[in-house]
C-alpha cells in the first residue's frame, strides 16, 4: 500500500493537468482491478481497498469525480 500511495503522490505532483492526473490514476486502478475470473476473495478485497485509496487521491485532484467514485465503490 505504501508503494501505491507513493505512486499517487508522484502523479499528483507530476505537473500534469487535472484530467491527465485523474486519467493516470484510473489506468492504475484498472491495472489493480484486472484480476481475472478465478481471483480469490482476498485478492478482490485487497484490490477494492487499493481502489478506495486511488479514489480518495482522485478526490484531492477532482472532488466531484472522487466523491462519486467513493460513494459508488460497492456497485
């Protein structure tokens, strides 16, 4: 989780536009969530927790999108 938070900080401080930063964060989330159909419950739960951390970071860059993501993470 420490590596993920460090990567998110690097993205936030990259100097890109808010759109570029959030797009990069979404790509990171996609990589984390790409578990395949045979994933164990523990792996799915860990991916969900990491996604929540990513969504909180997105909320710091774009509060409107981040809030929607956090509210709908279980859907």
